[in-house]
């Protein structure tokens, strides 16, 4: 016989879970100490995940942490995007005063209010944007919260998460920084083979930031402790044995079995029967209301429930009171909603409904929601519209479902939930042919739904899906080949979007072909916004393909027409592209004014994309001119602007790469690496051409430092992530740097092939700087091949190198004739000097001219390289050691201070052959008069001294990375630089030097 129990249904004492709470406490402590941490808590339904988190939340609050808690919702086949984030964000207003809330929300308040109206007044009438923007805004909020107090973010029931929520959480896990601890729970027993959470968990499993915590069933002792906590006395052995056997140690089952036994309910073995046994013990009116409530989900609004159940108010309140008293439902504080005490109860009740019962109940809920929306003059939240679409579909009212899906898709777009918008639109398209009368009533026609679905897919990064949807839309308007179709203006806009999708997918050739079709589709007369828009898009595409003269003319036509039809946004967009084209044609003075005009127009019309593009393009133009100080400053401004608007992925990474490369060319590689470190922490592997620029920038840094393997790894990652040929703007640095890495590594044939591929991809580009860049490295490679051939007395190879070199030099001279840019001139002078090496007599005068040009640009690596070659050329003419020594010492010092290991080794080797002592001036006093710090004589940077201290204590690269909050690769780069600067063969030797000279 089962013993009686007290009224309480759960234990007030936290039972067991010592190992689990210890691990969670450790994660929280890491956050308090300034390190981000993420724990994925897995376990079957009812195993006690929520109770475990309640304990952690209590401890976090005692430690002074900000605790944000939200849960995912089960809405069947429907979608309710970002539910846990909305729930968590709502609590900010209650826990922070107005001043602190303003500081934390910063400039994102109005944007976030679109998702969480409680935070402020939302932006009205704004266009849909990519989810990445919302992600970065929320990330900024977390970071600002963590500046003053550690943050604990808890998200429960991840197995119900929609795609948008999963994408957001994945982004946060990869990118949160110091002071944030994230804990996410999910039901491991719900994850069937094709469950959408599985790929998400697999991805996190490869992320070193996330750890998994499995919460298992209770053993016999924990079951006894749990029963004792509930009943207030030690249970008998018989009671523990019986309940342990039936519950399998699941705490929720333990509680339910005990509660049901008190009420005299039979105890079925299956969980559903266990749960339903308690429900069936209630009165029939209560059971009926619970069946109605279960159709909504775990939570149900009182007024909607009243409308669907059709019960008198007094009777319904009495019924709900009984359900709450028996702990089946709970009344939620601060709202008019009720929640099933456990999701299993709701699921079991819903599953117990007959199919013929479900449809009418879903229809009743849909009608109740519609009535509520109508009473508010049609005003509805995205969540309500999503539920409405779900219920009509589940009720098999396909006409109403179609209209609701279209409305829900529009609402989802407005709240950043593009994954859900795409799902709603695609369901509407699926129903379109089945219910033509409803389709005729849709506020959006089929082509518009297709266009918006394609744009949502594009912004989600699903480029193939976007292309497919856009092509269906074109078929709808009768587009066939190059014909304009039945609706030429609409056709042109669709083709313009399709071209953008092809370009984003990496297929530039198809993109250019498509934009040409777009321009041909839209009549030139009368002037129209559509014509201006397609011309501006064509100009932009030609710019991306580095056909700048053509781009200039096209953009000027677009600007003229945009002004005729008052298309201000199109005018600004075209001005932006025109400025970039002019800058590459050598007219930076004019381009600078156009960039500012484009930025002002974008700001005026609220086009954040074009605001960022204007700043990024201007910074890149300054970089291409060798104005690296100004370029670094403007590019960093562009990066901050992109971060502010949530556009780091689209524009910020490119801007950051430009800033980093400018610093690298100025010899400030450590600053550049520091900029890139934070960005690389945000993605584990490149995902497309948009990630090319940061990887290419780091590869340049690694190349200068002589870490050829790491540089090659980054460059290979770019090619691996790009399914099509790279655009010229990415091809030149990609294959130029691949050629340089291979050349320094002695793989001269591979270097020659990389040069050929880079020049092939440049094609008919008219940007002189890219052509000169490739020709310059090509001549350096041919010079190395020629010198090897001379040593091997290979006349055929000498001839081939000279033929190839002559062709490269002519191409460089032709390209340089069209522009007058200091960087282009410096590279041309270096190319001319390399040619003299190929001819067999390196010319000191040519190298002196190249050296002077690089000195004018203040580019230390190229200065060091030119000094090496200048000294080498002088020695080949018979110059004395004294005449060469100063240049070699200066070149070696520059290379050493940069950490340019291979360049320093080459200069050292030349000096040894000429019997020149490079270290004679090492002990000279500090020119500034300051006392030298340990490591100064070796050119160690402050960060390298920090790393050396840890090397001297025997730390591994991984341990160094963890101690200094940097990546493993960055730690490896620092160690390699230190070994080169100290002249140490290995870490042990470096440690010995450190101890001997007091560098640690």
C-alpha cells in the first residue's frame, strides 16, 4: 500500500546533482572572472533540468550577476521566432533603472523595440533586414551588460526552438566575450534522427566554447531524498522501491506517481497514462477545458480560452481554479495566461484528442484570435499572426491559412524573423493553386510573395534557394530568355535581384549576364525608377568586376535618370559606385567628394547598407593609393558603423581587413593582428567570399612574419569556401599572396602557376593597382626561377623566365600608364628592378629608386626587401663592404623589428657571404633616452614579452592562448616570431635566453 503524503507536490530542498551543479557553478565562475562560457544541459523530459537551473540562477543572483531567462515554445507546426530572447529581454526593464537601461540598449533601443515593444518605441515602417543585424544588436546589449556585472543567460527547451532562435543562439555562443555565461537546455529523448536541433548540436560540438552536460535519472538514494522532501518524512523502503521502479528515477515521474497515488488514481506504466491519470481524476468540465487549452500549447491566454471553450465566465474561473489547485495548470504572474505545469501534461492531453476533435478546436482558436485582432482595428503582433496561420492550417481551412500565412510572413519580416517569414511565404505558395479564391484576396500577389521569399532566403545566406524562388517569379511574369515579359518594369527589378543573388553565391559571370538582361528588360523611355535602379545595379556589378571605365558611364546614366524621377536612394547608391570607379581611375580628389555625397544621401533616406558601403569603399580607395594612415582610420570608422547597424558580416569584415592591411603595410602588424583576433573569434571557418578579406589580411601578416604554413592555410581556406572563381578584387591578393608564399617556400613552379591564375582572373580589369600587384610578384617569381636556372646552367629555363618576365613587365607598364598612384608607382619601380635580376645583372640604381618609393610610402617590409636587393646589387658590381654595410644593417634591423624571419635570414646570409657584421650596433643606447625594457634589443613587442614569460614557464600554445584570451593560431604566431627574434632553435632555448637575460 502506498503511504499518504503531504499537500506539497515538489521538494523545497535541492536534491542530488552535486556533479552537475558543480560544473555549472564553474562555468558561472569563469564568467565572473571575465571568460565567456556555454553549457548545453541535456536530459529527458522531467529529469530536473529546470530545477537544476533554478539553483544556479539563485546562486548567480547572490553573486550579483544579471540573470536573463527565457524559454522556447511549442506551437506544433507553427513558428514563433525568438520567443526565449523576447521573454528574457522583457525582464531588463524591471531589473535596470532608466539610466542603466539606456546605457545597455545604446543606439539599438528603437530597433530592438520592434521585437520587444516593452523596451521603447519601435521604428515605424522600416524595411526588413538581415537577421545578422538583430544578432549583432543583441550581442552588443549582452556585452554592455557584462561591462559592469557578469551575465547569466538561460534558454530552456531548445528542442522547440525555431530556426531563427537557433541561428541567434549559435551566433551568440560563437561571439560572446568576457563576463557572459550561457546555459541552454533541451530534451535529449525528443531528438529523433531528423530533428532540426541535431545539426545545431553537432556544430556546437566542434566549438571549444561550448560544453555538454547530461542530466541523468536519479538513483535510489536521490529518489528517497526527493520523496522525503515532498512528504516531510523519510519514506519506507517499499515506497521508494515501488516509485523508483515505476518512475525509472525521473524526478517528474516520481512527483506525478506520488501525487496520483494520493488521489487514488490507477498507475499505468506508460508516461502518457501516468500523466493522463491525474487529468482524468479531475471533473469532466476541467478535463474539457484542459483539452481545449492543450490545442494552443503549453501556455494559453485567459480571454482566448474563454472564447474557445464557450463557458460562462464564472464557471470557467471555477474550472481553472480547480486545475490550478490540482497543480495541472499554473497561473502566470503578471499576465492573464495559464501554463501547464509540465509540457508533458499538455502533450499527453493533446495526443489523447481524436483527430476529429483537433480540427474544430484549431478553427475555434483561429476565429478567437481573428476576433481579437479585429477588435484592435487589425493590429496584431507577429506572434499572434504566426499562431493564426498555424491554427488555420491545422484546422485544414486552407483558404484562411493562405491569407494568414501571407500576413504572418510580412509580420515576421518586420521583426527580423526571416527564417520564419520564408517558411510562412513558402507555405502560402504551396497552398496558392489549391485555393484560388483566397489567393485572389491576398494583399500580396504571387510574384510579390515569391520576390519577398527570395529576398528572405538571400538575407539568410541561402543563395541557391533565393535564386530558385526568383527564377519562379520571373516565369510568373512571362520572362523567357532575354524577352522583357508581360511586365517589363517588374521583370527588370526581379532580374536585378537575381543578379545580386548570383553574385552573392560567388557566380560573378552569371551575375553580370543577368544584370545585362535586367537593363535590356526595362525600357529607356519614359524615365523610371526601375530603369535607374537597374542601371545603378549594372554599374555596381561592373565595379565589382573592376571594369571601372564602363562602370563610370553606367553610374552617370543611373544618376541622371534617378534625378529625373526623384529616386534619391538610387542616386546615392549610384554615386557610391561612381566614386569607387573614379578612385580606381586615378581621380581620388573627385571621388572623395562623391563618397561624402553618397554617404549623406544614404543617411538622409535611412539606407544603412549604403552608409556602410560608402565608408568601406572610401577606405579601400585610400588603401589602394597607399594612404594607409588615413585608410586605417576611415576603415575602422566603417567597421564601427557596420557594427552599429548589425552589418558586420556584409561590410564590417571587409572594412576591418582594409584597416588591418593598412597597419601591416605601415609595419604595425601587432595592431593589425589584434584587430583581426576578435573578428576571427566570431567564426570557426570561412563561409564564403565575404570572409575572404580578413583571411587574406592575416595571410599577409603571416607571410611577412615568415610563417608560411599558417599563411598558406588561411589562403587555402578562402579557396575552399568559394564555389566559383573569385572576383578581381579578391583574386589579386589571393593568388599574389599564394605565389609569394610558394616562392619563399622554394616552390617556384607553384608560384608561377598562382601568378598565371591571378592574371587570368583579372581578365579585362582596368584597375592598374591589381594588375601591377600581380605583375610585380610575377616578376619576383621569374627572377627567382632565372637565378636558379643560372645556377643549374639551364639555358631553356633562363629563356623561359626572360620571356615570361618581359611579358609581365609590359603588362605592368601598360597598366601604370593609366593611373598616377604612389603605390602603383612603387610597385612598378620594384617590378623594373626585378626585371634586371632576370636579365642577369641586378641594377643598384633601379633598386635605389624602388627603395626611395617605398620609403615615401613608409612601408617597412618593402623597405627592408629593397635594401636587401640594393645591397646585393651593389656587391655584384664590386662595391666595398663598407659601402654596403649600412644598407644591410638597416635592412636587417627593419626585418628583425618586424619579426620578418625569412627576410632577416636572407639579409644575414648575404652579410655572412660579404663578411659584414650586422650586430655591431646592437648595444647602442636608446635613441629616445628612455631606459630599455627587457626584450627591446631583440625587437620584442609588449605582447611578445607576455607570451615569452609563459613560454619560459613551459606553457603550451593552447595554455598561452587561454591565459591571454587569444586564439591558438595567434599564440603560435607569437611564439614563432619570438623564436625568430631571439635566434632560438626551439622553445627550450627561448626559455633559457629569457631566464639568462631577464626577459621574463
